[in-house]
C-alpha cells in the first residue's frame, strides 16, 4: 500500500485504536478511552483466535486506521467460508483520503486469500457517510479472475464473492436472546 503499512494490532496500538473508536457520536457514548484494560483483554482474545484479524494502518509510525476482519467457516452454501469486516475507523486527519477504501480492499483481498466466498461489511445505520458508494474506480473492488471488477454496493443483503455487499448492523444486547421469528414464541 505504498506509504502505508497494514499489520496486526499490538498492545501499544490500543490507545490510538480506542481514540478512533470514540471519535464519533456513537463511539463517544459507548467507548471508554480512560480505562484501556477491557480493550487489552479483548486484544489478547482476538490475538489467540486465528480467525480474527484486528489490524491497523500505520503511516510514518502513526496509527491512522483500523478494522477487524473475522473469518467464519460454515455449513451453509455447501460449507462456504465468509468474512465480516467491522470496526472500520479512520483517524480524523485522514478521512476523505481514500484510506478507508484501501483498508476495505485489504480486507477483501485477505478474505479471498482465506478462501471466503462471501464478504459482509457491517455499519450502523446512523453512519450515513459510511454508506456512500466508492468514488474512484479502484475503490473496494473484487476481481473475479476474468478481469471483471465488481464494486461494493450498499444493500441490506450479502452477495457471494466476487461481488461484495455492505449490510447494516442491527444493535442487540448480546446477553439477551434474539427475538422469536414472527408467528413463533420464544423457546418453541
């Protein structure tokens, strides 16, 4: 990526990562840069799991972006593997520079290398800037090997690679059971 290094996150990167997570209206409400211990514990768990890739983008020795890529093996779709891109954050000084698109492209390329047939990008519905389509021809592309390039489109569903989609995240308390589907009662 030229002047950019994308590498696995380290403990010394946590203050910069948490600062980027907290640098917007949603993050300001849910992140706590004053107490980094839960983030360091989470980094240990993530680092121990080979299906988790918490990465940072570093320019001139400074962390300027981050994302988490999760690889999920599955049984559906004939045992296909998928990935989820989340927690994409760009330092305020770098927003609008194309860095977010470069990180997403890194995640797509890594997903393909990991054998994923599907890539999902999660984004809270309130993050309207994240839902804009890419503006340059090289942004967020997947080459299917035939030379055809497909751009990511904002849709509420996912598509198989080489097409990639963005699916909005639905916030839910992870400790509370998911609601029963319509017409069914919980536990039925």
